[in-house]
């Protein structure tokens, strides 16, 4: 059996039903994508400001790079 190549990435986006016009408002979320698709809703972190979302996505991306994945 072949091992599936999973490409993990993180997307910053406006939460459903939110305006996303104010970067200081908790309108943003970070979604973990596996091969470009959200596999589990538990992997979406919401109620973030844009700066918080950038920090979380950046942290996870760095952890992935540090792990050599």
C-alpha cells in the first residue's frame, strides 16, 4: 500500500457571516487544509483578529518547515 502524500497548508479567511472589513475585529479564521481541503471543522480556528490569524498561520507554517515536512 502506498503512503499518501499530504500537503498541509493554512489559509487565513473571513469567518462566515462576518464583514472582514476591520482587521482589529474578531472576523478572521485560520483553516488547516490537507491537499487544499478542510478535512475537519475542528481544524478551523475562528474569532481572531487579522494579526492573530497571521501569527497562528505563521507559527504552524514554521513548525511544518522545522519538521521538514
